[in-house]
C-alpha cells in the first residue's frame, strides 16, 4: 500500500511539473486532448474513461464540449476515485503500469 501511495505521489509531482511547464500559468480547464497530455495517457483512453464515467469531467451546457478541471484530475489521481466516491482501482493500475 505504501508503495502505491509513493507511486501516486510521484505521478502527482510529474503532473505538477507538466502544469508548471505551461508558461508557468496553471490552466483551470482542459480539453480532452489536453487532459490526455496532462495525465500522460492516450486521447482514446480519456474517452474510454468518460464513457465508463471513471474520470471527473464536465459537459458544457447545451453543448457536446467536454472540459476537465486540473484540480479535479489531480485529486482523482491522488485518491484514485471520482469526487462522487466511486473507486477506480483499474484506473490506478493502468496509471502505475
């Protein structure tokens, strides 16, 4: 368990480095493509997470546009669960591979 926590902390630190590299100004909202880069996964994986409702995302009202909150993604990686409390052990396993 401690090794998993250490690995998650390492992933969070890498995500923060990536954020700092974006002109030093953290962005509050990301497109699915930007979220994929931010998390270091493929764009298709992001859409799989969306379809399975395993990642926190927001759909803009009266639109098909999907956006992600950086802070929610950080929390999702750190805790391995959606803000609603749904555990995502499979997601954590894939991130740690």
